[in-house]
């Protein structure tokens, strides 16, 4: 495998064109661009980051349309995830808008969600998470995720951390767009730097959700 040398801008152009013509005919005619400008750089990137974060999974480019109203066959981006706990991990994505990085828990089981909320409710651990998220936000990352519209069952609406308790998923992320360094080897350095900045969030979440795995 070749060393990571950046994400070519041809990959962004590929996804911009795919958004206009999401068809098998387009995909077949331009698959060589996907392979060389998207898939190969992503594989080289995750190989370079594996020593620091662990092995990654590259997502398939095909959409599961079996139960979807939208029957377009191909995803409009390429993503990869490094799992740090069930339903949680570091994420990187390339698409027409450019580079996106994230970390957090995106698919919590009912047991995981219950444990997360119980830990957020705890004065010490809850304050710890608040501080971690404040630091990450101050560094330029966005704190997000799916939320309930009201408070979760068993928690008061005036709880001091009610906004965190409403989360069904909890993700920190950053949209980089297409900076000058994206098609260069520096992109790996910037992605590594971002994932390291998110590591305190990921370690807090992993400690909570991994604790679930060891309980009867």
C-alpha cells in the first residue's frame, strides 16, 4: 500500500458530480476516480493512524435502500470509523464539501444510554464531562448529537445538566472543508491532531460504555 499523500481534490469533484448524477452508469464510468482519489487515500490514511488509534473500518460506498424512500444507490461521501467501544469511536469522512472529523457515541443501546445518563447525573463524573466538552468546544469543535425534545424519564427538567441528559447520541466534530493541506500528506497530521483533541471525550465515553460490558 502506498503511503498517505492526502485526499486529491479529484475526489471532492467526484462526489460533486455524483450528487448531480447518482446512477450506476455514472458510477461505473468514474469508478477509477473513486478508487484512486477516494478509496485508496482513505485506506492509506487509516493504515497510518492505526498505531495511535487502532484498526478502522472503511464503510461501503453503497446505500442500503431496502427500506428507504430515497433509492439513490450510492452514498455522497466516504467514511471510516475506528471503534473505541460498541457504537462509539473516531470518524473521518470525505465528500463534496471536503473533510469532516468526529468522535463520540453515535449508536447507543438502551443499556448504554441508561449508563451514560446515570454517569452524567453523577456530580463528579457529570462535571468532568462538562469540563471536557467545554475544553473541546473552546478548541473549535462542535458538540452535537441527537436529543430528546423533553427530559428523559426519571430526570427533572431543571437538572443542572439536563441538556446533556437529553442526548441520545453525543458527538464532537469539525468541518474542515477543503484547506490547502487536504491534498497533501499534512492531512494525516491534521486529522491525528483533531482525533487527539477529541480523545478525552472518547475516553470518557469508552470508560462508561465499556464498563457496561463487564457487568452481569
